[in-house]
C-alpha cells in the first residue's frame, strides 16, 4: 500500500506543481518534446467494464446527492495529500460546503475564485453497506471525473484515474465495513498540461496580491471540473460476467449476432458455464445459443433491424441479449442483460452504408453543457436535447469534443441517432511519447465502453489537431492504427482544420471530416464567399485521398434577439443566411456522390473561457443555452426534414409550416 501511495503522490505532485511548464506560456513557441516512436505496438486489451445493471444476481445503489466539498488552500495545492485529509472526516481538516453530484462545481456558487479555480478540490460522503453484500463482490464506479481523480474509502487508497469523460471502477470489498458506515473521499484536479488529454498549460502570472497560477488552453469550451456523472455502488457474484463483445451482420432477412463473453473471478479448476438468449422489446424469446459456451452465433429470422431516424418507421429497435453464467457444483449464478441493435456499417471510397443502404448524415456538433450544471449529467437537459433533435429532423451528431455520458449514449441507441464518437483529444500538438500513450488510452477506454452500441457509426480520434506540424504524420499513423486494431468494424475520422495542402494525417483516415468557418473567421460578413469555397475544398480533399468527405463544422455566432435588415454579422438573420449558403454548397456536393454529411456548429450555445471574442460564451448554437430556437433553427428544420423526404422516403411533420396564404408561387422545398 505504501508503494502505491508513493506512486500516486508522485503523480499528484506532477500535476499540482507543474513546474516543468512555468517557462512556456501559451503564447510561446512549441516546447521541445521527445520524438514519438515510429512503430505502433499491439494494443493490450483492457479488462471489461460493463455498465452496472440490476438483475437477479446484481444490485446497484447510487451515491449521487449532496457531498461535502472543499477547495485546497491557495498556494498550497498539495496540502490535502500531505496532511492526509482522507484519513478522517473532511470537515475536521478544512471547512466544507455541500456540493451536488453529479455536477460541475464551477457555476454553482457565487464565488469567482471557485469558478476559475485551478488545482485540487475534495469531495466526501458517507454511506452504508448492508451485511448481505459481504458474500458478493462490491464495486464503485464513476461515470466521469474531470480531470484527475483519486479515491479513498475509509482512509485507504482505492483507485486513481486520469482523463475526464470516461468511466472507471474499482473492487472495494477489502476496504468496506459491511453492515456499517463507510466514508468515500475523492480528490479531483482539473489541471491540464501538455501531456494531458486534452492539453493545456498552467503558468504563474503576476497579480496584484502576488502570483496567480493560471490555466490556459486553446480549445474553445470551458474546462468544467468535478464529479460529472453518476457514482454507483454495485454487486457482482464471486464469479461474474466481466465483458461482452458482439458483432452483428445480415443475410437476407436474417439477423446474425456473434458474441464473445468473458468471465472473471473463477478459481483454479472452476470452469464456468454460459448460456445466451435473445429477446424482443416485448420480452418474447426469439433465439437461444445452440451450444452453451462463451462464444457463439445467434440467427434471427425476419429480424427487426436497427435503423437511424427517418430510414424506418421504427428507428432504434433494440433486442435484449441475456447472458446467464453458472458454476458447476455451486449456487453461483450471474445474469446480465445487454440492449443490442442488429445493423451493419460499411464504407467505400464514396459512401457510408447502414444495412447496405447509403446514409447521408445531417446533424450537429454538440456539447454537454447547461446553465449552472456545467458539464454535469442532467437528465432534464438531456431529454430536452433529444426532443429538439427529433423536432429539427437530425439523424446524427458528433460528441464534440469528448465522450458523452452512458445515459446520453443509451438514448441515442433507443432513439435511432447516429453518433460520431469522439475521444477527448482537442487541438493536439507537441507530440510526445507520453501524450501518445494517454491518447491511445483514451481511445481504448472509449471503445471498451461503446463498442457494442448500434448508434456509434465511427470513431473520431481528435478535433482540430495541428496536423501540419512535424511529427504529426508518425503520431497520427499510430493513433489511427491503434484505433483500427482495437475496433476494425467502424471507420475512423478526425475533425480537421488544417488545409488539405498541409495536412499530414488524413491519409490514415477512412472518412475525411473538415471544419471551416467561411464568412465568419474568414471573410466575415461576406455571404458571397461561401458556396464556391466549400465546394472547392471538399472536392480537393476527395481528389487527394479518394475517400468520403463530410463537413464537421461550419456556422456563425448569433446574439439571440439581435435582428438586422439587411443581415449583419452577429444578427439572427446573418446566421440563417450563412447556413443557407452552405446548404447550396452541400446540395451541389451531394450530386457528386461522395459527400456524406453536414454538421452545424453548434447545436446550442455553450460556455467558453473568458475572452473578448466571446460574449458569455460561444453563440454559434441554433438553440440558446436555455434550449430555445433562434431564427436559424426553423430554417434548418425545413432542410433536415426535406432531406429525410428526399433521401429516406420519410414523411414531413404536419407543423413544418404555418398558414400564410391560400396561394404560394412555388413549392417551399
């Protein structure tokens, strides 16, 4: 235990002192970094981490709610570790307040210091564990903690995790008091360095009262911090189902499911047995494994396929895969049920296909962001967002710029939305072996979590990395190979912002995605400089690489309620006009046959770091941060539903138009 704690202390000091970067402010030239090795090693599989689901053999309890919360004192970030605050109630070491979990802590209080805090904060709460759990394995799972987390139970270190937006868990039996009260303590550090995912810097800056440590980063969203997603206690039998991997295919009207089950916890000489069955949404049994075992194939005649929205009257159809694990001559029995969809993904140099039908993506880049809650999971906001996505006629979105919560992804599966699943790497630069290792880890953890989801269409391995820099070729060759080796069943992409003439990474991708802000960052106010530029750039990407192309970001900031005629930059009219010009370009590109999607930036307004170019945050959303439509939302709704009619044979909603006159000179579409 002492050796483990020393290692964790060293990691903590590395984060909180950040002395190695004090001479490299964000405006400095790129720092010198070790060269990335040219060869990719074969990725080792991660241990399974199934989402905690209740069953006859498993119990799940939530630790969400109000936790005690404290901030490390200014100028002494390591005090909590040094004084071992985790050894006793937190309130005996430092004054505490109540902080809701899940949430970001930044916007909840009226404290500017807490909103902009850089470094460790501390969470703690007590909980009871029933005596009946003593014969089970007990795990604690965090859906996401940003950025660095360390967890103690009853004063003993349990686990630590680096990289936000992804889950981690630990078995905790040896630390618990069964039939009694327990205490869990979590230290969270939001510091971002040049070797973190995403990258940032922490620098000393002279201030009126001394020196302030200032976090800087180049990405354009606020670095919210805290325990962002649910904290769950769960039980598993001594021998349990540890992982499930499925691959689906179609032969005529027959759906085919190949499965691989992993077990853990069995003793030497114990050989668990496994049976697998499949049930419809109404629980009707439709298939069973012919031979009990951990691998096998299920065939479902007249299968209900998983379809994206507008491509079927019943999008998002899910079966339930039921796995029962037993141990001979034992009462041990584990049951796990996994929702799955039967669908295929294929891609060529010109198109994307779902269930052998071409699919055209129309949607958004988004953020997990809402007022007060920050990046904390909020089921109300999540549900509202999906209602708006359905209202507007979208069929896809990108999880910009990090993996979204399990709950958000569950709803994408159920509602039939296609997802470009993005790892947390943003504006990647200063390529180093340590950064590469963490980048690969983030992708491995993302694929482990989402590999069985029918909604996940492709993996995005970075957003706007500096792919023109020396070293980008070798670095992204390795990241791409790592991703495709870990999951060869889906295409990979990067949201590229570098020009096709300078980029060094697109050669390793399956789909070319590019971000460009014509008539905003380039040629602001000039609506006559959009169509030809978008068409020309997309054509150039395809000509160079002979791969499908989509536009992953475009748009314009808009101050809600600002109206100008003729349209003027920042007005609602201007945003609508910018989108309209892009629509013209996209329709020209669609005729070529290799242009596969359009994603507006952004779905809704969101918070950013403070800067004179952002009035309360990024306002490129077609919905406000309160999830109300701007003028452009009604235009986009007409387009997306029209595309559904044209491409998928969908029906127009009855409320798409309001009555204006008995005669219109031309069809609206």
